[in-house]
C-alpha cells in the first residue's frame, strides 16, 4: 500500500517534519469529511511542478467511498491551474476540479477492445490485468453491478493471482455501493478469513463496521472497529476507526432525558395514622 510518506519522498522535497504535518492535517480533516459527507483529497506539488494526490480522507457518515481510491493520481492541466492559484494566494480559491468520469468511460471502451484482441487491438495486456482494470473502470463509472460481476469473474479465473484479495474486497465494495450491506459484510469477512495478513484486511474491518452501522447493528459495528484497532494497531485506518467508535458509543448512549425516563419513580411514603379505637361504653 502506497503511503503519504512514500509518495512525498519520491516526488517532492518535503522533509520529515513536513510529512508529519501532513499526517496531522489528514487526521484533522476526518472531522471535516464527516461534516461535508464527502471525500477530501490532499495534493502535494512535486519537484516538477505537477500536483499529486497523496492522501484521501473518507467520511464515516456517508456511502461516498470509492471502489478504488485516488491516492497516487496526478491532477490534470485544469486542476493544476486551480491548485497553483491556491498556492499563490495562500488561501481559499474556489474552482471545480473535474472528475475523471469521461476518462473511465473511455477506459471501458478501450479495455473492451483490447480484451477482444486481434488486429484491431492497439496494445495487448496480460489477461489478469485486463480483467482487473475493466472491473475498476466499471466501478469508477458507477456501473457497480457490472463491476461486481467483473471482480467475481476475476477471482474465478485467476484464483492464484496476488490481486485476488483486492478483487474480493472490491466485490464487497460494489455490494456496499448498491446498498446490499449483508452481502458486503460476507465479502469483507472472506477477506479477513482468507487474507488476514494482506493490505485489504484493515479496510475490510473498517467497512464491515460501516456496513453494520448502516444495518442498525451498532454494537456489532463497534466490535468490528475495535477489532481493527486491536489486531492492526499500525494500520492507517486505526485513527478513523477510533473516532467512529467514539461517535457510535456517544450515539448509542441514552440522553439525560431518556435516562430520566428509565428511572422508576419511587412510591411516595405515606404516613398512616393509627386512630385510637373508641372504647365501647
């Protein structure tokens, strides 16, 4: 898994203190991502003047989590112009950095052509690479059902591939995007059972917690996230898992008003007066 530190060292002149600052910034952004219900992307300017996404902060409050992420992606010319203006202004600059929707639409068409092979193919890739890229392209263009089928086909055709754990996880992601949380959880569980030491295991536990929350299983969601913190303490997802656990526990805790209603009212003590018995005359 490519990290913020790896990308920064490879493509920029940022030192350790700079990278530490970016890590702290990303941690603070998690709260903003939750409030915005959207992913936040952190760009770093390379030594060549290009802009590279080194971190992607995902919200814990919404389903807008991509099948794949943008970390390691370079900005296009228009996006770079906006980022350059923001750097020069040393403040907020409003603008629109276009999504790569059309790029992935063209990728689907291109990969379908390559998959067919023959004299009309512009280039040839190994079959596993074509199938995996096709599945990713379907997901990027919002064709989640096709993406799911493509990922499952990849697992069946290339069971010994080193990318199988990714394909299983991404299959779960397509179910998540389609709102089928039970099926998503089954795929995340498959990642944990078959590939507990691979890079997608922490992601699987994190998304399992999110899926369980969406199903209203708060305590099960907390258990999954706490398992992530316990079994993968060095994973990048740990801080997000901790914040989500705190949020879920706070949400699950009854309010003062609710606690007051739960308290049974004690019966008032009533004093009984013993009237002296009248003596019969």
